[in-house]
C-alpha cells in the first residue's frame, strides 16, 4: 500500500478543512494555489543614476514634467510579504519580554511558538546577523546559505512585536507608499512591488498613504523587467539618435496640439511629457538586455547568487527581478510577495521548507546589495501568524519542532534587516543596556503573546507601517522630519512625541 505523506511539497497548495474554499486572489495566494507575483509601481523616470541630461529639450521643461535623471540618493528598500500568516516570532526571530530579545519567555510560551523544551532559545541562539535568530531558524539557514561572511558582518536588524489579522488582505501592512513619500525614487521607476493590486502586494497599504499616481504594474519574471524599457522596433529601423529625434519631435507636436485643444492643465502637460519620457527611454535604454537579471553574473551563473537551474523556480526569478530593479537604483523600493504561508497543516515540515526558501530569497537580496556596494533595508511581514499545540514533528524535515496547529494573530511579529557596505549599523544607545530595547520594538508576554500596550505598533497595523517609515528615515538621519512629513500632507500619525519616537527607532544613521 502507498504510504501517505505527512507534509506538503514546496509549491503544493494547502487545503485546510477549517477554511472555506479559496475565492479571492489573496486567499489563493496565501494557501499556495496561486504564486505571488511582482509588480512595478509608479510613473516612469528617465535615466541612469548620475548621468547628465543630453536631450535637446531644456532642463526646465524636463523638470516641469517631473522627470529625473538621477535617483534621490535614498537607501534601497525591499519588503517580503509572506501571504497567509507565516511564523516569525520564536522559531525564526526571537521576541522576548520588556528587556529585549534575550529577556526569555516561559517554556510554555516558546511551545506555542513551535519550540519544544529541547530547543529553547536560551541554548539555541545565533547572533551573526546582529539581530538574534533561533539557531535552527529556516529564515536564518536560507539567509546564511546565500550570503558571504563579509556580508553577514555588515548586517544588523530589529524585530517588532505586532499583531495583525489572520489570513486577510485587509491588513494595511504594505509600507511602499510611505517609503516613496519619504523620498525613495529610482532612475526608471518610482517603486516596484508585488501583485496587481493597489498596494503592490498581498496586504493592503494604509489608505491615507496611497498615491494614485503610483499604481503598481506587474513584474513576474526577467522578461517583464526588460519590457519596461522596450521601445519596440524603432531602435533597429533607425539609429538611436534618430529615434530620440523622432520622440522629441512628437513631444513638440503634441505640446502644440494640447496647448490649443486641452481643457485641463494636467492633460495639457501630461500628454507631451509622455513623449519626452519615451525619448529618454530610447536614449538610455535602447538595449533592454542591460536590465536583464539573467544576464547579470552577480545574480545567475557560476559566480551568481542563483544557479541557472534555480531560475526555473518562480520565486527565485521574481526575487532576482525585483532586487535587480531596486538595488541597481532603477526603482526606489519594492515588494516581493511569496504565497503559501498559511501552513498550519498539522506538520512542521511544510512550513520549514517554505521558510527556508523565503530565507534564500532574503539572503539573495542582501548579498546582491553587498556585491553592488549598496546599502539595503529589507522588511519582512505576514498577515497574522500560527501557533503550535505542542505536538512534535520528528520527521527529517520537521526537525523535531512543534507542528503548526492553527492561526494565531497573538504570536505575530515583523522584522527588518539593514545591510551597510561600510560597517554594521549601530543601534541607538549602542554600548548601553538600553540598546537591546532598540533592537526589539515592543515585547511579548511570558505566554508568547504580543503585549498590545508595549508600543503603538503592537495592536495597530497602520502604526506598524508608520514605525517602519520612521526607521527608514532614521537611517538617513531624517527622523526629526517624520511628523512634518505627515502634517505637510494633511495627514496624522500615531507615534507620539519626538521622545516617544526615539523609543521606536532602532539604528543610528548610515547615510547623512
């Protein structure tokens, strides 16, 4: 008789008896019936960083169109949206009590987070990335597999104890619009993201931060990246200079026409500006292969982060595409959505395998940043989390850990890692006993549940996003501008006074 498997394969959909059949796009993604895609977000921006304008159009006209020939000099930002309610706290990143990550919880609390008494964090710590992981974390194993020792030495991170609803896209988790509002720009795109949704990911973005001019465009594979700058058959029929001249002529003709017939100033300006954008694309990206992740030896091949065979995995193709756009400066920030993290399947092996692959994708982003000599802020979140009832999966892939039994928003957390080429980022108040409280924002009860009064982010996902934006700005030494960033747009925030925000800030600036 055939032996029944006790786990789900890496890309196998998750069928739960206590869940309804998936009906929405988000439900299909979280249960692994549909892969998490990638998108690009924002209007086109011309040019490569540092390259001067060589179009014949006057610079003030280009400025009036909002076209930039360089990025904004901000730190690249990538977030991972793990759809379905992945485990983060305990079995991956440690979250402790008031004193920080090493203020250990009760044994029962760790059991809820999937760790039996034989694998308590007290004796199973790994601090090589600055942020403390459990030594057998699937995320950690994947990150370490893809990063060099030199890269690991320049990484640090922080964890945020924060609840969010289980298995829903209604959590306003996605911070990309806020990162854009804080100044992140690319030379080609404002942002890049991960789904054909308004947020660019599986989870929503806070409604008050949404910028309708920065609507996501799907990017799912390397060909989608090169397609962003495909100017069709013009380059080939004409020389590059001739194509640019054609596009500039169309700009002048359309502007003349719009000046006579357009009833709206916005339309009068927008239509000619699109031709001007096309002229810049033709001038700078006549060979779209220059953006192709598959042609980048740092990404694919014998010396690459991924092998050629690994590019058959859609999650690796998507990660390669987004990290190429963001870290090279073509986009200011991006989301990578990975599906199938609703893995409370009555075993541990299913979740371990998916955590490991997610860690490999995270590590790839960090290592690519290191190879390009660029800083990177990488943020990881999920909609809700899972809990264990204490049963153990002793299979080789279950690794002797607690099986995931069901959903639990009480055990949820998010975390971010920062890579800095020059040195490991320093915590605020580094060298004092207070530094540990900057590495962990908020805390958990001894039972393994989030203490909802421990920070503004602990029980409010919109304020969790605000906390991430604050920390992004702090890396640039701009945290003092946080309140004004919101009030200048007629928005409010819930992070309190400047003194309160200091307690929510992890790192000293790495760019000033």
